[in-house]
C-alpha cells in the first residue's frame, strides 16, 4: 500500500470505536501522524495528548518544544513531511485514566497499522523511539528492563539499519529524570543532533 493511500486510510480510521479491544475510544477519533515516502528520520512516540487531539498536529505542546531542542531543529524542518515522519504508537488521544493522566496508546493502532506503515517507508534511516511503548515495538527483545536502561544502552541500537535511538519522553514531567541522568545530555544529545543534521 502506498504512503498516500495509507495516509488517507489512517485519517478515516475508526477501529477503536467500531471494533475496539476492550472499552471503545471515549470520544470521536482524530488520528494524528505524518508518514512519508521521502523522510529519512522518523519520530515514534506514544500517543497524542488532548492539545494535539484538538490541533490535529503532532507535538504542538511543550514536549514538542523540548524534542525539537534535543534534535537541534526548527519547526519548519520538524513539520516538513519530506524530512521527518511522525508515527506515534497510538494515532488518537486515548483519553484519561482515573487519576487524570493519559491512558496508554490504543492497541488497535499497532496491530492494524504499524507494520504496514513501516513497510511503506523503507527509506527511513533513523528512528527515534520515544518512551516505553515505542521502545517495546521497535526494539522487541533487545529492549532492557527499564526505560532508563534502554536509553543508557543506546550504543547497542545506533548502528542498526535503520538506526534506532531510544529517548525518554520529552515531557516536562521528566525534568527530574533529566537532572538525575546528566549523561543523557552529555552523551546522547550530541549524537542525536549530529545524526539529524547529517540526514537533513
């Protein structure tokens, strides 16, 4: 299936409402992703939050600002589909849990779409896997026992084809993690910025 055909089908997807696994999505679907036949970099995160659900544009929140800073790029490159694909593990905002936090990405997206999406993008050379759900899908058994250990082991994955670079979620809730793990800014971010600039 071509990228354009897949994009159209994903935008019209209602699986989590009409054929859900467990409880249906608690609101109208609004799938948010950017797939590309030209981009050499792909960002794979978790799922859109409420702000992105409303805007229909990925990473239009403080997490996006921090991620762009990590990558060393501006918005014009970040949202250029010829340069960057964005494929979260869940395409729709999953809703809130009882404590007011975001629910995990819906399983329907991964089961129905992800293998097809990545088969349609063989040109991708670098995949940034943001958070545990993306790391589970893209790294499989090579993932370590925690997100921190997986990110610490980034050298194990960077020479794969495509290269995979695990990252923590850029949420401001992770500011404490970043302070406790100064090696991330010292060791990982320079490699991330150079890889991104080389591919752009």
